[in-house]
C-alpha cells in the first residue's frame, strides 16, 4: 500500500512540474514577442532620428549655400558700385 502512495506523490509532482513548465513557456513566449515589438519600435525611432538629422544637414547646407550666394551678390554689387 505504501508504494501506491509513493506513486501518487510522484505522479502529482510530475503534473505540477508539467503545469509549471507550461506556464513558464507561455510567459517566455510572451516576453519574446514583447521584446521583438520593442526592438522594432526602437529601430523605427532610430530611423526617424537619422532621417531628422539628415534633413537638418540638408537644411544647414542650403542655408550656407544661400548665405554664400548672398555674400557674393553683395560683394559684386559693391564692386559694381565702386567702379562706376
């Protein structure tokens, strides 16, 4: 009779182990999905930041070019005014 109780305890332990393992695997899968979403979100934000930095670089380059053109025009106008 003692062996039946021991067998029941072993079966109960295995069932509890299986339930715990199943819950752990579900939570691990949920964590993996959350991590993948977070990684995708971070990659999107990183791309947006890079695009904004590139746009700022283009805007600054345009301002520098326009500023140089205006300086050249002012110098040219001054030179024409002085020579007349």
